C-alpha cells in the first residue's frame, strides 16, 4: 500500500491529566502516515487524484490546538478519525508524542494504526 506522510507536525495544545499540564498549552508532536493508492495521481499529475496532505495537516492542527484531551491515546484516536474521513485514505498510522514529558527522555507517546474496512 502506498504511503503519504506528514512528519513532525509540531502543535501547541492542552494535553495531560495534572493541573500543571492543563494550565497552558504544551508542545505536541504528531506524525501521520496515510495509506492509499497513489497510482492514479502518478499518471494524472493532478492534485484532485492525490491524498491532500496539506488539507489533512491543517485539519489536524486546528483540532489539536483546541481539543484539550487528557490522554495521548484519545488524541491519537481523534486524529485517526480525521485522517480516515479524507478521500482516498484507506488507513492511517498516527504517532502522538509529548516531548520532555518524562524526565531524562526526549519524548513519550503512542502510535496507533486504524483502517477503513
């Protein structure tokens, strides 16, 4: 299956369970792989036949900025739903990370895969 990807989308949003985490936005790092057939776009060279990664990135960015989720698992699930609603997307892999959330680690997070059946 072909893959279209969005790498290291950095968004400021509220995520976490403690009062300190919820007091102000923090960095949330999102990586997305969109599974779909790109062969028609390869022949036509038309954006209309592509999975539009710009559209997906804008929708995800806007959502994460206002979502205020408690867990990265819930946020990843929300993002997967956004991705799966896009034309041509048959599946997605979503990785959500909280950089610096755990002392002595660069990042913590979750990665999920979801598919349209």
